[in-house]
C-alpha cells in the first residue's frame, strides 16, 4: 500500500495545488471540445474537397500565424499578466468556434470560410500558446513543473481519446456543425476557471519592461544556450514532419483501411489512450534534459515506423497506442527541459519558440505530409515522420557529443615568445 500511495502522490503531486487543480478542471472540459472540433473540421474539409492536400492546407493555415507571429507572442507574454491575457484569448477562440458552427449548421459553409477561421484561430494561438505554457510555472513552481507539464499532456490526450468518441456520437446524432457549437460552449469552463484563480497564490515572473530589440534578445539568448537550442532544433524537425497525424490519419483511415469518419476517430482515440498511459508514466518517473529527449525521439520514431507497417486495422490501433505514449513522452520531456533551463524573464520568449518549432513548422510539414499521403498513401506519410524522429535523435546526440568534447578538451599551451 505504501508503494501505491507513493506512486499516486508522485504522479498527481501538482494537483494538490488548488489553483492548478481549478485550472486543470476547466482545461479538461475545453480540451474535449477542441478535439471534437479537430475531428469535425478534418472530416468537413474531406467532405468539401475529397483532397488530402486541401486538408494539409487547412492545417498549414491554422499554424502559419504561429510561425509568423509566435516569437512576438512570447514577447507579449513576458510583458503582460498571463492570466488576463489568456482570458481574452480563450474567449476569442470560443467565438471563432461559434461562427464555424453556425455556418455549418445552416449549410452555408464553404472552404474559404474554413480557411479564414483556421487562420484566425492560428493567429490567436500564436499569442495564447506561450502565455499558457509559461503560466504553468507560475501556478505550481519549479518543484512540480515537470509533473504539471506531464499531467497537462495526459489531459490533452485523454481528451484526444474522449473527444473523437464524443464527436462520432454528436456527428451521428446532429451533424458536424454541432461539434463546433459544443466546442464554443466548452470555452466557458476554461474562462471561468481562470477568472476564479487565487491571484495571491500565484508566483508570477517579473514582467519584462517594454524595450526595443526584445525579440532579437530572446533569439540571441537561445542561440548561445545549447540546453535550449538543441531541444528547439529537434522539435522543429519532428514537429515539421512527424506531428502531422491530423493530415495523415484521415487519409490512412479512408484509403488504406477503407473506413469512414468513425475509423479516423478510433485511430485518434487509440493515440489518446496511449498518450494518457505514457503521460502518467512520465509524470511519476520522467526525466528532463537533452539525453532524455534524444532517447524519447528515437523511441517515437520506432513506434511510428511500426504503425506505418501495420497490416490490419486492429494491429494499427494497437501500435497507435504506442505512438501516443511515445509522442507525449517526447513533448513532456522537451517542454519541461526548456522551462527549467530558461531564465524567468525569458521564459515566455523561449516557450514561444517551442510553439513555433512544434506548431509553426506545420505550414511547411502539413502540405508536404498531405501531398505524400495523397500520392503515396498514408503509410508513406507515417514513415516520413518516423525518419524525421530518428534523424532528430541522431543530430541531437551528435551536437551533444561535440559540445561535451569541446568542454573536456584541454586548451593548447600558449606559444612562448622564444619559439
């Protein structure tokens, strides 16, 4: 019983903090709605166009603003009260979901509507992501940060399992548009949770003063800090080509396994189940640091490669559980490593670059993955991601080895004047 109690305490330690527990509850409701919208939007685009390339283009438009404005979003997060900033941005996200829901329910939605709303959502995310990720440390402190980040990943992926299943039921009962309307309503929960936080118990980072060149300052800071630069470069490669599941899996479900929206939902849910299990393991016993991130990237690549070669749907679903577990392990290790290594007044800008590497790379990777999946099949799209993970692990190991060698090599003796 003592071992079980210790495991439970270690796994859920950050939830003992009232502010984080309240925030976590609001996020749980909102994340389910977000995954419902993700499934519904992907299937809506396929219904309107039948094109994997168009699906990749929508994903690219949703993430392009993160690439363009994400670094400045980090500057804003370092300057402003993160809680108030998130309340405004989450409210706007709910409004965008409401508009898409009304257009779909009234059968007036067109592809350009989806493109425009996806771009506006991405613009919102370019400012919300760095604020939300750096706000976690202000709620829980450094001692519980890794646990909180891992539990947040568990939440995202538990919602990945629940949301598509709920979406399938809602689509069957009321159609795609109802999923968007439910998502709009779900944002009320997270806004209320943020408004009800005990502000006195927060540990806010000192706001950065408004000064010229703060974006360049953040970029220079990362460039001269290998503990930050290496994870960001690895994430850029993996995020660009491996985290394109919302582009590749619908094509895999439809063309490889001859399924409908329900099969895509099952695939997404399988990844979510695996991610929950992996996230709980990382929350209890996970590590941070570049060596742990390299190992996570390699495991992620092997899992994706196995899923790409699955001969049947049932084997595919089992292997996608492993992919989900490996995915959340890589994300949790990378996120925690950056937050713990970054200086407090730079944390917003560092996490903005993490968002750029993760989401901002999708405008490049999304169309590539969509084209590969459309012309060569969903399996090829997955294999491309697997190769990217393995290359990232190899490059990360090479950089670390060279850095260590440079630190341990003795400096040559200075040349004496009489030589």
